[in-house]
């Protein structure tokens, strides 16, 4: 009898846990549906980078310098600020003389807009990039400049084709485009990067991989071994060439090879169009190079980090970072939390493994 009571208590607890999980999952799903129906995709966030740099500098000064030194620096900066304001007014008057009827008080002041693109295989970041570019183009003029901090190992051709087309919108408006690569711009990433009017790369960034790759596992022989039939009905001679379960044929492989070579040729033409100084046949081998090697091959224009570019821009102009923050559902937030937790655990394991090796 005691066993039955204990078992009943255990069963009740188990049912309670299952029901609770079900209620939470239902609430999350309901909230997600409401968010989708609202149609609110996200919001534009604008940060004045000049202010951020000033805050960093002021925090360090306060901790390191004495009161007398701080006062001396403040006097110099106030003087420089007055001179800068005079210069601004003079430039406004000069521009108004050139552009009759101009009522824009900041018409002659160059602005920099900083965008970030961190690519994955599917180039998902294009969803934010297109919104950010739309916002910037509503305000920017050919006197301004766009800086894109780009990081991508490449991915699907059509996805990076779309991402590249978004950058073309900036060029079509005659707005100078600088692209900075601190870590990697390979394959589809370089397809985007080569559009820059000025392409800047860090010394050890990875550049290149101008090539095309198709790979997929095939289980046809496994199915055949266990007498499993696989039927595929299609119309059109080349509707399906290679698949995961169908038999690989010479004709199918030849067709895929032809398609890959066509895409590679288009990729090469694209790069050559926007970077005509490149010896395209010597670099379109699928190889990658570090930034300094890439510069020797005219694949980039300058060796420098994005931080250097932005700080230099802040010295003479106003610099704004523009980010489109996509509104996340509760499911997305939970997924991101689980992904971040898994990544942290993996990094800890990897660090521990390395430390064991090098001890």
C-alpha cells in the first residue's frame, strides 16, 4: 500500500511538471503569434560615435590625470571647439553661396554613417542591412560617406547576391562607400567587399576565396543495400541533377559542374568589374590570403583596422552608427539564450583542452 501511495505522489508530480511545461510553451507560442500579427519588425537605433569616444577619453583622464592637468586640457579643448564652430559657420556660408536657396543649416557638413554586417551561410544579416541602408539613404548626400564593418566567411550565392545588391544601392546614390574587414571577407563576403570605393583590411584578416563549391552526402548505396526504394518524379531534363537519395549519374554530375563553372565565371566578372586592377585569373582559385598579401594583389586598398578608420573620421566629422534592431519574440530570446549558453560551454571546453595540451 505504501508503495502505491509513493508511486501515486511521484506520478502526480510528473504530471504537474509536464502540464506546467505545456502551459509555458503555449504561452510562449501565443505571445509569438501576437508579435507576428502586430507587424512591428523592429527599430532603428542611432549612436553618435563621437560621444562614445569622448566618454572613454574622459573616463581615463579623470582616473589618470591630476586636477591641474585636466583644467589645462579643458581650456585647450574649449578653444578648439570655438575654432571648430567658426569653421562650421564659414563652411555653411560658402555652401549657401554655391547652393542658392539652401535652408539646410548642416548642408556643408560631412557625416559618416557606420553599418555592421556579420554574415553567416544564409546571410541572415541582410534583413537588418536593407533597413539600415534605407534609413541612411533617406538622409545621406554625396558629400557624406558610409562605412560598413563587414565580417563574413561566405555562404549561399543567392543570399550574398542580395546582400551585395543592397550595397549597390549606396553606390547608385553616388555616396562614397568604405568597407572595413577586421577578420574575414571570403567568398560571398568578398563579393560584397569588392564593391567598396575604398576597401580596408586588418593585417591578418582573411581575404579571398573567389570560388564556388557544391557538396552533399548521397545515401543511394545505403538504400540499395537494405532494399529501400526511392522514387523521384520530375518534369524537365535537369529539374534534378544530384540529390541525397537518388543515384549519381555522369550526366547529372556534368550538369552540376557546368552550373558551378558558370557561377564562378559570373563571380570573377563581378570582382573584375569593381576592382579592375586585379589579375583575376591569378586570384580566382579559391585561395585566401591575409590582409597584407591581399594588398600586394590589389584585392584591398589599405591596411588598417575599422577602429582607425572611424576614429580618423571622428576627428573631422560627426560619425553615427546605425543599427536596425529586429524585434525578437520570446521564442527567439529563449533560443538565443540557449545558443549562447551552449557556445560558452563549448568555448570553455575548447579552452580547457588547449590549456591541457600546452601545459
